[in-house]
C-alpha cells in the first residue's frame, strides 16, 4: 500500500495532461479488439458479467433505465469496483431509478498511461439505446480512476454521439481525483462535483488541492463545484491525508494512517459506504 500511495502522490502532483483521450482515431485501447458484448448477461441479475470492454464489469440490476458507472482508483481490482458499486446501489442508487451498472477496475498505472480500459465499448452502448432510455447517467471516479473516467467523458464529445444520447444527462463526481475533464467534456455534463474530505482539525485529503482547482472550473462552467466531506473524529490518525483520501469511499477507512484500497472498496460492515456527496443529486 505504501507503493500505491507514493505512485499516486507523484502522479497527481506532476501530470499536467490529465483526462486526455488516447491519441488514436477511435479511442480504442489495444486489448479492446478482443472484447465484445457477447459475454454480457442482459437479463436482470444479482451476478456481474464480463463487461463490454477490458477491465469492465456489467450488471443489469433491475428494469430501471438510469445508468451508474464507477471507476476504481489505482490498486482497485474489478471485483473491488463491483463490490463498491453494489454497495452504493443498495444504499442509494436503486432508489434513484438506477438499473444499469458498469464497474471499472483501477488503471494499470496510476497515470493511466496505457489507456488499457475498454471505455470505447461503454461509450458505444451509452450513445445507443441505453443512453437514449436513461434520464440520468451517474459517473463516479475515485483517485486515479478519474483519468479513466475523463477518457470516457471525452469520447462522448468527440463526434460519435451524433444523436446526443448522453448530452446533459451525466452527473459526475470526482472523488479526490485527477484534474479534468477537458472543457468540451465538462460542457456536455448535467453536473460536476469535486469531492474531498477533511478531518475535525481541518486537515484535508491528499488531493484536496486538485479538488479545489476542479471545483473552480466546474463552478465557472455552471455545472457544480466543491463538495467537502467531514470525516468523523478519530476516523483517521492526525494528519493522515491518505486515510482521508479513502474516506471519500468509506466513512471509516480500514487504515487510519494510510491506504487500504482492497478493503475500503469491499468491506462495509460497521463501515458505511461514503455516499454523502450523492445528496447533490437531490437539488437537480
């Protein structure tokens, strides 16, 4: 976990071209050619199926048509991202009319340099009937998962969404993550919120500075702004900014001094999932 923390810190402090889409014409990652929709179980199910692209899980949870896409951060396995979304669905999103779920594993590298995730496969479905039927698409990205989310958001404004299936429908929550998305992608959103956490002493999560910068752009675009989560006393050790980073996903992170990505995404026994920021959807 220490290596994850160091890598994340270096990436989010030094990478300037965040949220940039791949340089190829159609945004297809190298491994995506091997993926297809054939493995998807389109029936309502409690079980996740292999998603429409590399690193993506899919589940149709009910007959509702709204969509949720969760992007795990660096170090998050696909199973962990699925568990994180399952918990959010049960705790909040099902009641909001969400029924179509996509969970995305964390990037291979903290800066998402290989663009290996099958985002173009998700985009293909969002610009089709799935997006047309949805009244809202909730996109949540934690940490370096924001790099991956910004790729999808950029693909949806690169000309492929000719019918505007996703335009004005996406509510985006960037949980203590990378800067972005780019202006054109931001303009296409329904709303955008930069989320950070702070403790009772005023210490803020590791990427709160980036959240401030994102929030300023979101506000200027008329899309949203900053949502600050207040971590309860004693949840994190004094000055433990990486713990506060994880408090954006789990109200009581497992490591009071740092990171525990696998358990904070999957173990919510007496440790409620962090969904306080979803209250921003109530005013929209």
